[in-house]
C-alpha cells in the first residue's frame, strides 16, 4: 500500500513513510525537528476510560520511539451517536486526558464523526533534535536487541473477548498498555541508542522486520529470552489468537527452529497494543542501558537477541 504514497524529495523531510518508521520527522531548523504521528483503533477492553488511556499511550509511543518529546495532541473520534451515550465517550476522553497529562502533552481538541463502530485515538506532535533522534535505520551488526515491555497483550485481550479470562486476569495487561514509553526513551537516549522502534500491531517480529530492512541487517532472536505476560503462552496454546496475529506470522519471513511450536511462533508475532520499545544498542553500552532502564522503572529490560550481518535474515531459536 505504501507504494501509492507520493515520493518525497524535500531535504527537510528526515523520516517519511518510505522507511516504515514510527512517525514522520520534519526539520524546522539546525537544532529542532517536528515529529508527527497518528493512531486510533476500536475498543479492546470493556472500560471506556481504560480504552482511552491505552489509545493515548499507544499514540504517544510513536514519538518516544523516535527519541522525541510530545508537545500536543488532537483527539480522533468515531462514535455511533444513536447507539452509545456521549457519557461513555466522556469516559474515553477522560482516560486519554489522564495519560496526556502524565506525558506533559497538551490535549488541544480534535475531530469527531458519526460512525457505526466506535473508534478513538490521537494525532500527536512532538519535537526532537535532528542529531539525536532514533530511527529503525541505524542498527549495526553485533548490536544487542532490548525490549522494554512484555509481550502478549493481543493474546490476553482476545481471551478476554472470548470470556476465557476475567477482567482481573486482564489487569496486568492494562497496566502495561497504559505505561508510557517515556522512561525507556530517556534511558535509550542517555546511553547513545540511535536505533529503535515500538512494538504494536505487526507484533515483535513484524516491527523488527522493518528495523532490519531499514538498517540493512539481519537478526537472531532467542525465544527463551522473550518476556511474556502471565498466562500469555498458556492462552496462546489454547488458541487465543487474533486474526491479525495469524497474518503477522504469514509475513514474518523468519527461519524457525523446529523445536518451536506453532503457538510459540504465534506468540512472537502477537499483535500488540501500546507495546514496548525495541532498542538496538552497541554491546559496550548494553549494561549501562539496562541499568538506566531499571532506574526508569520500565516494565522489563530484556535482552532478546542481536543484529547480524546478513541483510534481512531473521532466525528464531529456542
């Protein structure tokens, strides 16, 4: 689909859709660039305020993945006005507002339409120093791959929709999805990371694949090192797999160790919402980065693999 987006030749455009990065970046001057992103989706939890909070954290994450600081945001709302009362929308907006306040990001308004299915998200604008931004095109062979949130949100929300788990069972996933990636971004920038992406709808391997294409490298992932939410693997084995996750597996292009079962393979491409940052760091800076992530209180700081020299080659071992 991206082939239909017009090619850009403006030298002030530092990042556009061609690189499959997390946000667009436009240079405003020698020391400042504008970061712009948009994201929205249908409800994935029952609580309207939680949905709003998750959607806001998810949209803000794209700015953090570029090493940027959010400045302000605009709401995007699709609402079935004749079906759902506006009081519920008010709860969605309240949840989003709590997250944007936590991010010190101003919520300045937005746009709404009458829509048969409710949808909510944000347009977010931020800024970044052009020489200190993170992109998916700066990885180097030998870099270690570090993940800052556990995987499995898609599995747990799918299980919840099927009434396989309770709202209490989903609470940890909601906490992770409403955790901002600001601390992870601060730690990454402080320790010289210049290659990053966030893990969302295309799953871990899908977003890693964008990083590999952008950087012209390969990767080796160790399944045993992947952090998962409690019960995620159990529920994957029971079949709590979203349709998007199965499409992710088809397009992952990975070489799998035969010991890895199909549920385990599906778990590596689980469609995430408001997932963590995936960071590529020089081995000499790995330990300071891990200490920095711990100091920032990121949900996890897991070393899950490394980048390799063979462009595009992706292998997953037990």
